[in-house]
């Protein structure tokens, strides 16, 4: 997987949730207490953008139907009302080198 520089660490303070294009993949980059995580940018329910949702601790809430996911591993934390199953989010490795936030995404 290619590595893509998303920006400098100081551009993404704690609490940040931002949708960013990384090569051919759009990712949701979040900063939780100084640790960065990257997931797919759209909810797996109805493809709503997740950057508009609420980030609370390690959980991102889709503001369309209130599905919730753990940004560390993409696992579903809460299902939309009436649903019995929902696909987890794809996650992507993130590292910080020389004050740059770098994500690894598929080609």
C-alpha cells in the first residue's frame, strides 16, 4: 500500500475529524488525544459523510441515522434503529514521521 502525507501534525489538533483524499482513497482522519486514526470516510449504512458526525472519545457517530463506529478498528458500536447488522468501517494504518501525518491506503 502506498504511503500518503496528509499534512503536518499541528494541522490536526485533538478532536479533529477531517475527510481527506489520500491518493485514490478518501479517508476520515481523526485525532483522539494526540493519536491519529484513519477510516473510510463514508458510513457503511447509506454512505453519509462521517466528518459531519460527532466524535466522542474513540467513537464516530453518523449524523444521518446514528450508526456509531470505533475509529481504532472500525467495529460497529451502535446500529441504526431497526437494523440487525452493519458492515464495519475499513481502517488504514497511520504513522507520524518528522511531524507529518502519513496514511497507508490501497492503490
